[in-house]
């Protein structure tokens, strides 16, 4: 299965043949007595689209939340673009990262949440342009121009001055994506971004993700329950079960050809 | 038995007592401003996770709230200057600002805290994901959402403080109460004097309360609560 990933790399469908942009090395994570990740080893390559699937509680959301530094791994290391994410070197020793170090590494990562988490006190445009101005110290005019472009791209160019409360769920999620994209991350994380939406609004959100994926430069990690979508967009599908990677490979290998029993049980629910 | 009420004395006393209004109102706003600023100090002190500090802060706040403001005023004005080394002698007006300000800051700190806790956890996560600094998270994302809903509560504390400010007359702040006392004793007109004080407080507190009520309704419209709740709903991962 791992071979197929390398094959794809050398065939040039990813942006470069350099090393992985994200490496999880023997990562464990426990919440209290419950161990949700039991020694995860995972490499993600620049531009690669990875779909994480699995039953709830299998640790898939935890994987991306750790990458966004919203959770700390219990043990193990995460390397982002050659830099250690949760640890830093101090006097020749590895110590837990401080906020300054986290901010340096975190700049390469963007995230879209299940519940959108738009800032309700800001207009749609302000939601998008505040971080580039405040965090990346971008010139106000250029941040505004890029934010408007991005909002037009997700089909919300006519809602710039509206507040989040005036939008539908699908529109909110598209704003959330524009807000993350304006920061020009190298890695985008999608945490069950369609799960909180009414069924008729799922399509418009997937449409935007599909467009982003086609542009290709960004690595994307999607935690999703949309199997058809994973099959279509992902370069690699990873099936997590009980805190370990139980199956991985190209979408067709995992979703169509695998004979892993747990995976079959899991997929059964999604087949009509 | 006839009530001994003289209208001419009433009208003579009124402008005299009313002179104190600027001191009373001024002291109210000075205390309120102090409490508004110092309230944030409590919020941030309470967020320190180091156990001994946390315990100490909680205990000090409890101590301040459980002792009467009158005693705190007496302590600051009369007792504090007597302590060798750290004793500072303040004017009665300064003592009143410090005493009432600190006393009410503990309540206002709790108001802020309730506002901050009302902000959804997802807002913190989104601001982390956008890589805001800790300071930016507070000033751009969290406080602008946490504070506006607490404005009516803060307004109520303003009125409560206004009604507590006469305590300062006991350490020599000459507001309307002190002037009423002077007038009353000098002219043997207690009934008229204190009626006037009560009337002035009523005339100011009641319209203020109505004003705050209106402000609350206006704020609710602007910061659409339902929408905010819907926006923040979930985030239970």
C-alpha cells in the first residue's frame, strides 16, 4: 500500500518529489484513560490529498486537531516542513514548545471546522481579512482585495458586508474555507466539514473543496464521511480503526478492493 | 398631630443640597471606571493556573466581597495610614474611589468572567487556527464578543454603586448626603433635608434604570442573541 503512494509521487501527480511535509512519528494520544491513538506513523506529501475515514472514536479528528495544535500528543513527534511541531530545542534538549514556537510552525496550516466557528461580531469580509492583516502583517488594501477575490471564488461575492448569522450553513462553511485559504496555508485540514449541514447544502461545500483540490498546490487532509467524495478527490484514503491505521492506499484500493473485515463492516453503512 | 413640614425650608434646602450632586455623581463614575478597569485584573489573575496563586486570588476576592464596603472605607481612610512602611495617607475622595472601586471590581470581574465563558470554545480554536497571538485573540476575537452582552449587567452595577456612594460621607466626602446632614442639623429640618436626598436619588436612579433597560433591548437587537447561539452551537467534539 505504501508503494502506491511513492509511485504517485514519482509519477509527478504531486507538486514535488521532495520529502513529506508532515510526519507523524509513533504518536500516541490519550484522553484520560482512553487511548485514542496507539502509535501513529503517517507521512503526508506536499500537495497530497488524504482522506481519513473510520468509525467515530477511531482518532481521525484527533489526528488533525493535533496538527493544528489544538491537542497535544501524549507521546511521539510531529514534524511539519522539517520543524518539530510540539517540541523545540532548548539548551540541546527537546522541551514542550512555547507559544512563540507554535506560532511559527502553525503558520503553514489552515483548518476548517465542523461547526464553522466564524466570528459572529465581524462581517464576512472582516472574517477573512482580519487574520492576514493582524497575523501576517499584510497591507490592508491587499488583504482586502485578496479576501474579496477569495469570497467571490467561493460564490459569496455579494455577501461581503453580511454577518454570519445572516447566512445559511453551507454559506457559512464556504466563508470558513475562504477565511482559511486567504492565509495561504501549505496544508489544509477539513474536520467533517459537511456533518453539521442540512443534506441539500452539502453539495455546494463539496463543490468548493473539489475546486481547491484541483488547483493542487496545497496538501489537504479531510476527515470525512462522504465516501463517494473521498473516492473522487483523494489521492490516498486511510482507514482508522481503534487508534491505528487499519488500511491505506488509493481510494479504489481501500474503498473497493480491500478485504479488511472491519473496513467492510464500516463501509457497509454507507452503501445503499 | 400635624406633620412639621415647611415648604419654604424645602425650597431653600433644595439648591443647597443639590450642590453636592457633582461630587456624588463624579465619585460614582470615578468608582465605576476604577471597578471596570480593575475587574479585568481579577479576570486575568483568576486565569493563572498555578494553584497557590489561584487559591490566593479566589480567597482575596471572597474576602473583599464578604466584608462590608463601609468597613473597607474606614480601613483605607483611617487604618491604612497607621501601618508603618506601607501606610499611605489618601484624601477622603481618593479613599472612596479605591475602597468602593475595589469592592465592586470583584463583582464586575465576575460579570466579565460570565461573558468570557459565554464565548464558544470554537472561537478560541478558530483564532488558534488562524494563528492569532494570545493578545490578538483577546482583543480582536474574545472580548468583543464577551463584553457587549454584559453591558446591561454593568449598567445595573453602575446604579447600585450610585446608591452606595453616600457611604463615602462617613469619611468626609461632601456629596448630597453630607450637605443634607449639615443643612438638617444647622436648621433643625431633618425631614425636608433627607426627603430631598431621597428624591434626588430617585430622580437619577429610576430614569437610569429605564435607560439601561432600553439599551439592553437595543443591544439584543444588534447583537442578535439567537443567531449568536446558533453560530456557537455545537463545538462539542
